[in-house]
């Protein structure tokens, strides 16, 4: 019990700092983006689990030989007013912290979902008024703007891919096809769920290196996954050219018409961050995508893929096992 | 009957094109003119378009914060809160801007690019 909490605390620390730093510097994720994505998810889940688990196990130590027995005694104290004298200050502190952290994580996940959905709905409303349907099939619309822009707005059956006039003018038909396939891959592979989960993860624990590194890595990995889908039907040269044209065009800052604050949306303070261009995260994504396409490395060998998968499974199994198994054995 | 979505779009188009605020009656007449002018077959918005429908559309647009009503006058006169170009710029800001809390809203083909990186890419393009 005692050692379990220390082990989980160490695991949480390792997953919060050195492991994500090493993984974000590694070069193999570009050779196996899907496996890397699985590993990042395992790191995030195992990290959260061992953080909460460590505090829980430490706090319950005096009142139970294992987690399940401890939780049962705790339930007795909470529900039936049994004496809590067995628990010292630090035990109660750890238990409260575990409860707060769990609530914080779940709440942030939900809050992030609501925020993202609200912004998407607003965006969709405006698109319905401003964009016109395109010839490239249902779910694709064109917006009148000179910057070459392509993006998709996920939303289940109402997902929409948006292209700008500037993009249609700048790209050859094959390049445009590559862009559309890329965006549709985001939608069909449900990358929005990954973006949501890791945005919430970062929002919840912004001061942990792991959450920032994970979000940056995931943003970059989903682009690689979508590129790989585009490469199944379009040539590498076409895709590189499309990326280069769009990237070189979109570096220009967007002109803002009218003073800020004219529209209702600008009234909330967080929106002021919209005017800032160039987050610290994204630029490397484009560079790494292009270099990955320009000088391709062979995909990761099957044995190493299996190793990554096994490591991910272990990461999830070890904290879960440590928390639950002693309860069944005892 | 045209869907409310189509009508919202048509009403916004009129308000964005017009210089000054318009009443629901005026908008109804303009909508009737438009559909008569474009085609007779699908002229479903024609004369049978009721002013109350236009008012419904306007109140929906008002709720979305796209249209505002002039207070004090009767009948009420409506106008767009901001121009079409303004709204487009807003959308493009969301699409091109990279505020961290916006990252998850949409998936761009290209994330934000630094000026130096763009220059490198332009050079690359020149070589092709």
C-alpha cells in the first residue's frame, strides 16, 4: 500500500516530464504516426491515473490494506459518520486533492467540449450566411477571401470543409484534390476527438510540460496521418506543392475590417487573443510535415511497432493493476 | 416555402447590400422582387411570403447577434450589426489565427506559418 503510492507518484512524475520530453524529441513518430498517437494517449491516461491513484492510495493507507478496502472504510466515514480519527492531516489532504483533481479533470473536459461546440456552432452559422456551396461535393463550401485557406469544421453529419477563393485560384485540380482528401481524412478519422481531449488535458494542467508537448505532438501527428491518406491517391509532389502554396500564402496576416469590438463576439476578453498571430506551437508542424515528405524515411519495422504498442498497453495496465489487483487478492 | 436557413441568407444579403436600415415590409417586398426576377419556377418566396415570416427570420438573426433593431421607431427598422467583409474576416481569423484555446475548433490544412518559414517554402516552390 505504502510502496504502491510511492511507485505511482514516481510514475506520474516520469510521465509528466522526462518521458514526454524524450518522446517529443524522438524522430520515429514521423515514421509511425499512428503508433505515436496511441503512445501519447497512453501517457496522458496513465499519467492522470497514477497522479490521482498515488494520492488516493497514500490517503487511504491507514484505513485499508488495499484501495478497495480503503475506499469501503472511507465510504463508511462519509456516509455513516464513522470516526475519522485514523486519518491524519496529510491523509485527508491527499484524499481531498485526489477528489479535487478528478473533478477538475472531468469538469475541464466537459467545459472544453461546451466551449468548442459553441465556437463551432457560431462558425457554422456564419458559414451558412457567407459561404457558397462548391462543386467538389456536399459538405464542401467556398468562402470569398483572397488568402489561400482550407480547413474543416467537424460536427458529425454537419461537418463541413471550407475552401477560400484564394485557394481555388492558387491550386491546380490535383493539388486541390489532395487538400480535400487531407481534410476529409481529419473528419473521417475523427481527429476532432483527439484535438478536444488533448486541448482539455492542456487546459486542465497548463503548467505540466507533458500537456503542452502532448498537444503540440498530437496536432502534428494528425496532420501526418491525414497526409498519409492523401498520399494513397495523390503524388508526393502534388501534396508538397499544395502545402507549400498554402503555407506561403497564409503567412500574411489577415486584414481586419473595422475596429475591433464592433461585433458582439469581441466583447469577451478571451477573444482578444484572436488578433495575435503565430502561436508558438504550430510553425514546426508545417516544417516537419514538409521535411517528412521531402526526405521520407521507411515506416517503422513491425517489431518496433509492436514494442510501442506493448509499451502503451503496459503504461495503462501497470497503474490500473496496482490500484485494483491487491483488492482482489486480499 | 423556402427554408428558414435560405431566408436568413437572403435577408442578410439584402441587409449587407443595402446602405440603411430596412423594415420587415420593405425586406419582404425586396425578397419578392428578387425571387420574381431570378426565376418564376422556383419562385416559392414570391407573394405568398408573409411579413410574419420575415419577422421570424429577423428575430432569429437578432438572437444570433447578426442583426440589430432600431429602437424607438415603429415599424421597427433592422440593420446588419457588421458588414459581410467583417464577418468573413472574423471567420478567417478563426481559421488562420492560432490562439491556443481555438486550436481544437477546426482542423486547418496548414497551421500558422512564420514569415521565415513561408520564405523558405516560397524558395522551394521556385525550384519546382
